[in-house]
C-alpha cells in the first residue's frame, strides 16, 4: 500500500486534504478495475437504493470518467477538468486543470494521477498529487481510449494509430516501444501480463508482446472496433460496430465463438466466473455463457447502451441513454431497481464500498446508497 497526502491546486491557491489516501487493492485506479478490463467491483451492493448526494460538475463526461482511491473520487470532464470529491459527503475537495478535453479514464499510479487528453499539444500528463504539480507531459496525439496500467507499465493508444508502452516507475517516463497501426484506435487495450490486445478502427484485433511490442497475431473482424477489449480464461472478448461479440483464443487469435446481435456494440464487457455481459445500441443488455457464447438472458432498456456494465456481487449495474441507471439480478436478468437522472447516461458506473456512483449528461454525478444504510 502507498500512503499519500493529497494536495490540489485551484488557480493560484492550494490546500491539503487532512487525511492519507490509501492506494490499496480495494480502489478503482483504471478503466475496468483490472488490466483485463473485467468491470467487477471489489464491493457488494444491494438494492433498493436511495440518492445520497448529487454533485454538479458543470460539464459532460466520457464513457468511463471515474477513478477512486480511499474514498476520494476523481472524475474527468469533457472540458479540461478533473473534479475531486469526497465520496462520503459529495463535497468538492478541489479541481485539477488539464490540457484539454478528457475523453477517457485517468489512471492512479502510486502518488500520480495520469491524465489522457483528446487533443492539444501535450496529450498525456502526470500530476504528483502530493505536490499538486505536473511531473511530465508527452506529445503523442489525441487519446480517446483509456490508458492501461500493468505492473509499472502504461500502455497508451492514440487516434493517430500509435500504441506506446511507457515505464512510469520514476518521475520521468521511459518509452519502451511503439507500435503503429494503419487506422485510429478508439478501443481500450487489455493485458494478461504477457501480451497486450486491442481493437482498431481498421477492424483488426491486435496482439502484441508486452515486453517488446512485436506483433504476435492479428484477427480481422471486417468491422470497426470502438469497444474496449477484455481478457478472461484464455480468451479475448470484444464487440464490433456490426454487432458481433467475438471470443478469440488468447494465444493465436482463432475464433472460439461469436454472438451476433444485429446492433452496434460501443461498450466493453463485464465478466465474472462463466458469465459475460455487454450492452448494445438497441438498448439490450446480454448475458452469455463465457465458455460457449450461449445466451442466458437479455434485458431491454428504453434506449442505447453505449458504455460498459458493472458487476457488483449478485447484481449488474449499467446506464442508458434513456437517462436511467439500472440494477439487474445477475442470475435471472430481472430488473430490481432503476433511477431516472436528468440526462442521458453514457458512462459506466462504479461502486465504492456501499456507494453506487454514476455520471449523467445533465452534468451531475449521482451517488446512491442502500436504503437501510440511509436510515
């Protein structure tokens, strides 16, 4: 564990949070809560819920804008700000200004917050949250997929088609390798600790050696891939814009199975044990058998699902463009609870302890707790 004091600068003034942040195993430090992008929470929640607080960020959010460390929420906006919020109270601790719009998930690494920017001169920067100062900036092109943290490596994919592996153990990043694809990359990469896999706008799924960056294999899906990639039980899972969810063999890229939905897949998967869940532009949330791709159940929201679902205990949580946050029974697919926010929900929710947190297009962050815990 790493203990650190949080110091954040707002304009020319600074202040110090009167607590230590614990960067331990029960924090959400990157997209998917793991290098495999499994989207499974370490905490179990239980509906029904009651609104605990709302926070006005004054701007919109990307598909996955939040990371958490020890009760402190860092939420990125589509302007140039990261709002820092006390989860227990919903009160603002501070605001971190960035280079430009933040269209992907930040990363928490030790005492550093690493911010990917969609455009601008320096599109990747690291901020020391002890000192409240920028440690380094990298000019690598726009970033619209979440950086991947694996060991002391940060894998970053850009809309220019570059994939770069940085070693970030020290205050200055060291570029280990760089791979160039022929088209932009919007798909968030994943890793099992030996290889890095990602989808590309050219329709290919690429597998690279983590240490060298050399191409191991690629598989063409014949459709652009915007969705994040996930890894589980020796297979790669990824959805395409032609509505197909692929399960590919991790070693050689051969098709283990595929499932056709006939609707675009923008979001990633949530995977627990033998169950894989994902949403589509038709508003359907599917639950499949991870081993063979057989459908177990599906649930229909009233509009598009374009972000990833989240598994917390026996429940699946996800948002829709119909403005609702839904909680579904993971075994049956039965609706247990929903709440209509003031705007469309394009972002993946997260759970920290007994809080369910989601960002809405109405520019508010909503935090819910189990009703019994609110009494």
